[in-house]
C-alpha cells in the first residue's frame, strides 16, 4: 500500500468514525479537547503504520484501540489514575496486564451513550452559537478546520482560533461530559437541534457568497440528524427536525437552473423532487405524531413542508392548512419571521390583498429592519396587485439587503420586470 492510498483510507475512516473515537476517549479522560488530541495521535499512528501493514480489517476499531491506549497511558502517568477508575465504578490494578482489556470492556457497551454525551458537550450553552456550530462540525462531523472555513467562507485561522477557544471555555467552565437529565434535558436538547438546523440552513440558503446552496453542509446536518434519531428515537422534535431537513432537501435538484440561478418553490419542476427523501420525511413525521406528545417547532415546520411535498402541482397545495400550522407555530415559538411566512400562506389561500395586510402589520418590527425577505415578500404581493412602481422599489430594497449574489441577481431581475 502506498502512502497516498493509506492517507485516503485514513481520511475516509476518520470521517465515519471520528465522533465515536473522540466520544469513547472523552469518557476516559473527561476532557473533550484532550480526547480529540489523543484521537489525532491515533490518526498519526495509522498514517505511519498502514502503508507497511495495510488497512486493518476493522479500521475504526483499530483507531479506537490506539486512542484508548494513549488515554490509559496518559492516566497511568498521572496521580489521579485511581480517581478516574473510581469514576468508572471499577477497581483495576495499576500494574495489571489487563488494564486495556478491562477498560475496553467497560467502554464497549457505552459507545452510544458516549456519542450522546459528546453531542451535548459540543452544543453546550456556555459556548457562543458560532463556537457550538464549529465544534460540532469538528468533533461530530469529522471535518477538518480548512473544510469548515471553506463551508462558511471564513479565514482558516479564524476557525482554528474558534475551536481552540471553545475547548478552552468548556474546560474553564468545568462542563461535565454527561447527558443532562430532568427539565434541563429539554432545554439543552433545543440547543443541540438549533445548532444542527443552523448548519442545515446555511447549506440550504447560503447567507453570503456566490452559491445559492452549499449541499455539503446540508448533507452533514442530515447525517447529524440521523445520528440524533439513532440516539434519541422517542423525542418527537428530533424526529421532526430530521423529517424537515429531508423534505426540504428533496427539492434540492429543482431549486437551481442550468446556470445555477435560483428557482423558487412554485416554479420548480416537481418531477425532479427526490421521492425517496419525501417518503423518509413523511415516515418520520408519522413516527413523531405517534408518540402523542405536544408538537414543537421542528415537527410543526416539518408538517408544513409535508403539505408542499404531498402536492403534485402547486395548485394542489393546501395553503389554508399551511396558514393554520403557521398560526400554531407562532404560538409555540413567537417570531416575526414565522408571521411573515404565515402572511405568505394567507396570500396564497385568500388572495394577495389579505396577505399584504398581514405583511404591513410587520413593517415596523425592528427585528425585520434589515431582513431582506420582508421587502421581497411585499414586492411580490404588490406585483400581483398590479402596483408595479411600489413593487419595483421593494425588490430593489431587498436586493440591497441580501448578501447572496445569486439572490441579489434574482431580485434585481424581478425589479426590472416591473
């Protein structure tokens, strides 16, 4: 095996197994930053050994074993070894030959629990949202620093510093490597879901740059969503978030034209929608409703996306139901953005005049002052009402507010059409 072949194999295995390796080691050392360093040591060992020995039959287990052995060696060198063993609830002999085997046995049955602990640690509220997103992609996604930087159009040193500060802040705050319990669990779970959905949205509708979408981020968010469903299969909001992402992603092939230009929902060729993702999303919604718990914001948004997915033609869309779901969503999660989306549904169900009335109620909301979709929606409704001069002004205002070049071009084209 060549060094190049080994490097490719290591990269592939790391992308798949890194979260489990870091999580398993973190359970031993109780420090996420240190756990990642030890996991990286195992990666270096693979790059050194695999060109000569070949890729092991179970490469993920090989990396895990090396990383855990490094962790055990580290603990042996520290005076706190006995305390660490007591935390794991086992008395092991420091000098015994079977230490590694015993620790392997202890950890093997807890790998899923370890992953869940890692999820809640990476998304801990003590960190800023930017730090949570970056650390989640690094630890759970296995992305390299330069990959994260490219995905968010940020300088690589900025991302590297963000990761270092995040690990330092977790250690400084004494964040425990554990899954919260009781009422704290639901609050912390919302933080986790928020991080995953933010990653997804940045891929689905890029806030800046030349691309309308960044599919790699969408795929990574869905992978994280599936991991969460695997770990927490009885949480309706976890099921709802994955269903929402799958239903939205089902439209990906139809959202851009041949030159990469945006294609809006009502103009999309629905024959290009991914029927497999739609089936998976709808099945996830059914599983969530079957749990018979009050719906949260992600399940409600998934239900709205399902209304679009079930409509073979735009004219078949149940806009009245969508408007009703947005009304419930606005009660569960009050937000002027949700009210703006509700206004769009009202306009589709009951006419542009009714929709414009609803939009104008939001015109003075300070949180929407720089939100480009407010003038964009208003321009669309004015266009439908034949008030073309006003519509053009709104489209031009929206174009000035957006930072996405594809979207700006689309808005300026709509202004010119007035």
